[in-house]
């Protein structure tokens, strides 16, 4: 997982992957079939491991504002942890793919779209619960926060600190729609 996360799908060589796993190339092909299947399994491991806080934040917080804020604050921490490559694997892994790997780019785009949909669903619930104005453009608001997250991932990859990403998260939360007496 870390090799793909650090190098990206295409740049990760079979030699690097087998060295990281302590196996031979024939063993890799026997176990996974090919590099693509190994990559997709690594993505699944990432989603269930380092990225698992994202859905919990959206589910556990009592308000949409709290959920999105927690998601961004926890992202600032997770994206800069020293125990693994910086940035989000789902965001970073396809940034250097050629047209030959369009199917990998599509699989990652589908994952990112699912994240955006989860944010939108939580915001829509906030509208239903009258936390947000009824005319809130939930798609645009979810897209905005997804874009902030993806930008934070790129900044983390470039070396941004936890504090800098946290400041970005807090600035982004200032864009949250104001509640009115009718929605409060």
C-alpha cells in the first residue's frame, strides 16, 4: 500500500512492490493476478485503514457542520502523519497515470465521487434537520469541501504542516452557510 501511495500506480514497479511485501514476482501474480488487482486491493486497505475516519466523522457528529469540520480537522492530522506517505492515497495515486491506465483513474474517480456523495448526503440531512437553509445548494457545498480536502492532500504531499492544513480547514469552515432564525 505504501509503495503505491508514495509512487502512484504507474510509477510503482513490480520490483518495488515485491521488495516491500517480501515476496517474489511469481508469488505476487499468483496471489493477486496482476498489478492492477494488487493496487485495487491496496486502495481497499487504505479506505478501511487510514481513511476510515472519514465516514465515521460524517456518521457520528450530531450536526452537518460538526461532521464536515471534524472530517477536515482529522484529515489535517491523517494527511501529515509521519508513519505513512503524506496526502490521500485515493487523491495522489492517479495523478501521474497515462491514458493506458484510464481504468485506474476511473476507479479512483469513482471512489472520490463516493466521498463527495457522502458529504452531500450529510449536508442534505442538515437541511432536513433545519440546521441549514432549505435553499442550500448541497451539491455545490459538498463539492467545495471535497475540493478543499483534495487541495489539503496536495499541500500535504508538498510538505505542508499539520498546523497549516488545520488553518485551511478552519478557513474553509468559515464558508459554511449562515443559519437563520427559521433554520436555527
